[in-house]
């Protein structure tokens, strides 16, 4: 496994643990639609939550949360709608969250969670 892939997988596991601790129920991980990937799909109470993961090994270029673009938010909305359609489910409330994970140099991550980014 490449270093970048190993970092992404470790960060994904940490994000799932973090979200479960905050009472979100994870429905799916790394769901694919064509060449696009929806990192996490969750439910919090009656709200469908699309979770984008932003993972960085350092802040040389930017922090994880500084890399959220309008195009990326739009993609997450489209992928969330595609996921619901593919699974035959509907929700009255839909939210997009971003979890930024920064490798801390000790084998762990610093986590920032922004709810309802768009």
C-alpha cells in the first residue's frame, strides 16, 4: 500500500470513530459513482449527512479545511443525491459536513469538524 493510501485509510478509520462517538450512524464508506468517491455517508437523528474527508500530513500547502472549494461542495451534494437514489431512500433534511484530519506526527490525527458547510 502506498504511503498516501495508508494515510487516507487510517484517517478514514479515525473519522468514523470520531463521528460514531458523536452519535452519527455510518451508512457507507468510500461509495463510488463513476470515478467519484463519496468518503462517508451517515445519519444523525433524521438528517442525512454527507461527510467529506480532508486529510493532510502537514500544513506546508494548507490546512485540511482550507482546501474545501465550492466545486467540491457541489460534488458532495451531487454524490449524496446519487447515493440516496441508488439506495432508494429519502430524507427530509440533508447536510454536508467536512472532517479535516491533520497527521500529528505521533501516529494520530488532529480533527476539525465543520457541520453544514453547504
